[in-house]
């Protein structure tokens, strides 16, 4: 089936076939980026979870390696679930992961590479004394150990998510010196009633002063800590920025209203179980994330695969707003840029759509800047006070100052299209508020796919234009606003807007303002994703 095979991506990480979910234990070792992932080797549906494994020199082109760990012990007989890597100061690699065991038990286990001098880390040893942590009495959901960080008392800490009192999400903290015996601390790193089970907790420092990432154990002045939880209810990742007290192992959000599970989504679209790691090669913190499908299970079975990984993103503190992170595709993705197209100074009157002739528009990197008449914006009082991307009618619904943006994966007749756009509304006090949205409602003629409208408001500072970057790769669209202050990942399943029928447009559907747009687009080459060359071949 042409449509189904068209959906497979060309430069996003995915296994050759079958099921994938969470990123696991990303790390950099002896010149190679290692990526492990929840992998169901027998079918395109979750089950019998193992750790898939791949290596890369640049986070974009990959070699698939043999499965790193399979369920072969009593302590992980139901599945080798999610875990994280810690690189110790002496270079040892510690892998902690959750074993799914008999009767639904969730146990924390230790594994390490058999041979640290193997750059490919092909063989993994499970510590015979596993499990190293069993759930506290009465706790059932208890999984996804984090990377460990070193405290001032020279002990390592990890955090593990759970829930108590039916619905309070919690982050437990354990201390250890040898990763074999652990001590549960009395207090919690953090908790929030009403947020449900916290999966895949990620906890890491960000610098307030430099663009460099920080290694896991940094703390002190000039450093904030990000707490990210993956909320099982609704499968959404949330983060908040706050202060870590390494004496009492407690974390406090800067803004209680923007606390974890309440404030910032990591990504307003389809994006779950994200996990960061510190890249010591380029001194940056990078996040991975599982991008699930939005189609039906039967389509996945027909395709023979399900899920993608997001293009890895650098993560830094936004020193301009000081309230959010900036996420940006790693610079290495730009090595795939081939033919480029420049459309400068496009004047878009209210209600206009312009085709951008670039040939097939299925694998693209797009950078777009929009300028509007600031005077008109200041002087007009517009009523759309309660504008919300998800409920305000999508790109077809017009206001004075929006929507304007880009149509991706659109066919000539607009029978299918995915608008990525800004919409400016006014607050009751007259202040402008900018929304960044992705509208999937007309993205596909197929009836068995989800077609939500995603998005939220994004800070646009007074000297800034409206900026977007969009990565298009067949069935995935990753959209970044204002340098990565907001990100929306969409899964789309066009049936007409495919191959050479897939086109690109820029539009202004506002009623009251003209927009000047500049768009630069690159065709993207395919990334290499091959089995590792057999022994004897040159690396
Ligand atoms: N996926 C894993 C769990 C984790 C969940 C199992 C999050 O360890 O909590 O595949 O997607």
C-alpha cells in the first residue's frame, strides 16, 4: 500500500520494523552516541519489551546494533522497561532500569557493559544481585529510574516516579554509593496532588548564564534545576524550572502556577517519555522523546512499525524570558539540508495564500519570519479574548490578527493540509497575546486517525518578529516557535498530499492586518540507518 509505506520517515530515528517507545539510557562513549529504546521485537504493538540499541557519530545517521537487553531473568521476565545511564567519574557506565516481573511487580535493576573498551558497548551484564531496589510497601507503580547525580555528601541520588493516595504524583529519592544498595530518603523531591502517575522523571541542571549544557551533578549559584515528568494520564510531558536544595533533596518550582503537570508542556503535540543526557563532546544537554502514532493499531500492524523518535533537541534556559526552556533541533540535522529556496519579503494581504514552489515537499527544513504592522496591533481592540488553539476552530477561523503561517503537506486543491500558524488575540487589558498552533483537523482524508488542534500561547518580546522553524518528514511535523520557546510535534497521515502532490504554502488568514513573510526552505536528504557493518569493515 503506497500510502502506508509513504508514512515511513526519512531522517527520524526508527527501527527497521516493529514497535518502539521510550528513549532509554542515551550516552556518549568513545566517540559514539549510544541510543537505546523500548523495543517490541515481535510486532508493531507494545509487548515483550527489550532494549533496542543503535550508535551514531552525529545523532542523525545511525547504525542499528543487536538488541542490548531482553527479558531473561526473573527480575525482568515481563519486560526490560525504561531506564537511564550514569557515567561515573572513572568512566564506568551504570545502567539502571525497571524490570517488569511476575504479578505486575516493578523492580529496579542494575546493568553495566561487559567491556568498557568496546566503543559499541555490545554486551550488557545484569548484576546477579538484582533487583537493587524493590518498591516501598504498598507501592505498585514504581518505575523509570533517572540518571544519578552526586550530592555534597559525595553520595549519588536517583529519582523514581510513583503515585500515592490514588492520584498524587511523587518523585522519590534514593541515595547510594555503589549502585547495589540504596537508601530511600524520607522526604520527596516533589509531589503534586491530582497529577496521577509520574513516569520517566528527568531531573537536570540548566545554566542561567551560558548556552552550554551542564553535566548532571552541577548545582549552586547560576544554576536552576528542571523537573520533567511524563504524566501517564493523557500521555503528556510537563516541566517546570525551580531550585534544588541538595542538602534536603527538595526541589521548589520558581512559579507554583507553572509547576510540573500544571504549567509548561515540553511539547504541545504528540511527544512523550522524554529523556535528556549531557553530551560531553559538545557540552550540551540534549533531549530525546518518543513520538507515538496517531493512527489506528490495525494500520500499524499493516505498516509493520509504530512510533518515531523526535530529532534530538538541545535544551537551554531562555535567558530572555527566564520562565521557560528553549528546545532546538541539534545542529547536525542541518547536514541533511540540500537544495535551498529563498522567498524574501512576501507581502500577504488579509486572506491570501501563496504557493512556495520547491518541488516535492515531503522532507523539509523550513525557517520563516513574519512581520506585522505594529501600529495596527497596538491601536486595535480585538475581542477574541479566550482564544485557544485547541478549541477556537483552527486555521479556518479568522480574526483581526491571525491566523498566519505555513501550510505543510497540502495538496493543490487543499483537500488535505496541515497549517502551522500564529494567532494574536487581545487580553481584556488590551495586551496582545500570541498563540502558536498546529491544526491537524484537515490533515488527512483517512477516518481512523486522530486530528486534534495543538498549541498554546508563546511569549513574543517587543523587539521580536514572529519566528518559526518546521521540520517535515513524511508523517511527522516538528514546529518550533520563537527559537524553541514552544514546540509542537504533529503526526499526520495524508492520503492525497503525498509524494509529488505534497506542496508548501504561506498564508495570512487574518482579516485586519497584512503580514510580510520571509521563508527559507531546504530539501532534506535521507539519513543513513543501516545495520552495523560486519566485523572487518572499516569504521
Ligand atoms: N514505558 C515503559 C515504562 C514507562 C512507560 C514501558 C512510559 O517503563 O513508565 O515500556 O511510556
